[in-house]
C-alpha cells in the first residue's frame, strides 16, 4: 500500500475530458485525498490543471485515429514507452485508483494500472462507450455512466449512473421572464458548427416572412463570425450573434429552445437546465456517439432529433413553428430533460473512489 493514499486522474486534450475530471478532483481534495493528473503539454490540461492547483505529469502520447500511417507508428511507440514508464512508477508508488475520462491521453495510465492490478474507474458519459472503454470494460472496477442503457457494455454490478459533472449554474437558472418573443439559442460548441450556422442564416428571411416573433442567440464560432455578423444585422431579426458565449448558463436562462450538437457535455447541460432542445448530432463523431446520445434524449421525450444532412433553414423554421404553437409540448420536453439530470455527479464519483481507497486500507 502507498505511504499516502492518492488518485491519478487520466484524460486530457479537450475541456470535455479535463473539466469533469477537475470537478471530481476538487471533491476528492475536499475529502482529504490527493489527486494527481497525467496529460500532455498540448492539451488544455497543461493550462487548466495547474491553474486549479493540481500536479500534472506530462507524458508523450499521440492519437491513433484519423492520422497518417507515420503518425500512427509514432503514437504506438509512444503508447508502449509511456505505458512502461507509468507501470514502473506504479510499482514503487501505486495510487489507490486511476480515474479515467477516456481518450487517447488516458491510454498509457489506464493500461499501466491494469498491468499493475490497480483499480480503474472510468467515467463514460456517452450512451455508447468509445472503443477504448469497450475493450477494457471487463477489467474496470467501476464504470460511471450517464444513461442506464450504457450498463450493457460493462459487467453486471459494476456500473453506477452518476451522470457527468455539470456546473452548478446550469441547475440553478433564474426563471425566464414571460415575454412575447420566443428565444432560441443556437450553439455548435466553442468552434461552431457549419451545418447549424448555414441553417440559421437561411432561416432569417423565413422567420421574417412568417412574421414569427423569434429572438435568436447564436454562437457561431470564431471562424464564421465575421462573415455572418453583418448579414445578421442586415436581416432585421431580433437577437444577437457572437463568436463565443462566455456565460453559457446566462444564455440558457434566456432560451425557450436550444438547437445544438449532442456531445456528452451538451446533453448533460441541457438536462441540468431542464431545457427543451433540437439535437443535430455531429455525423463524424467517434463511434457515432452523438447520434446515440440524441436518440436517448429523443426516446425520453426531452428533445427532437434531426440528422445533420436534414437540418436546413426550412426544417429549422418548421420545427420552431410547431413548438411555438404547442407550448405544452415544450413543457413536457423540459420535464423529461430534468429527469435525465444528475446533480452531485462529481461528489458521487469522488465517493465511489473514496470507497475503493477505504477498501484498500481494510485489505492491508
């Protein structure tokens, strides 16, 4: 047993991997445990983890998907070397458990932990796990999931429906003031989404022609903003267009309907905010996980689903017309979304990790 119980947080590259792990790490720290991160110098973890006051170990690892053959060979060598290095480190100073948010950055740490028989807890926020989590499913100690149907990919008795950590602000939105305008938030994520942007542009004249009292809040992404800003101003549509929305909970609070992609973070925020939505999955997401997330929300009655290839300005306006004429449907979608929310996800994940640590102490 190590001299001091600590946990290793594996996963990086994007905010979707790092921010939930930081939320869990903060809960562990509040419980008196130490949490250490493993990541790369290229990912957002290089900035976010030290800012949060946690130790970050840098490893060399690259992706294996959608890269050249030469880069794939380099990544395989890095994977082998980094895994051996972590296994040696774990042999002399093993953590109580490894917590993985997935992604290629987590690979060496998770493999080294399994090699050394160190408990691995994975957080799988998508309806269908990624290929890595599917391959190691039978070896993990616990899988923390967001959708009950995800449990079929893991051994019986090893899953907990914790959900994905979401900022508290999304759970505590102010009540939207009653007004005559129907506010729609359009967001394709921090980088924007071409399909959502194009459909929005085509919708402006259609909304005006239909004389619908809509107000649009549109996050375009930095690349598309300059081209769309002047057109939006000229369209005469009420609302605002921005390259990036800093205060997304405030934008959610104003919205009657949200049009967005269906990544794990996006759908978790929709549930926390209890907002009705139209989900347009990114068609090239790994393992088509965005489609599976959207299908789960549609089955629950929390969202409408449209495939990327079908989402046009005409479709956008038709869906809005239908929902504006049936506000009770929006209410039902909101209630269904709220049932998919998981408040306290980070705390629950930390409790599960702490339970593993306590079992380790008892065994030794």
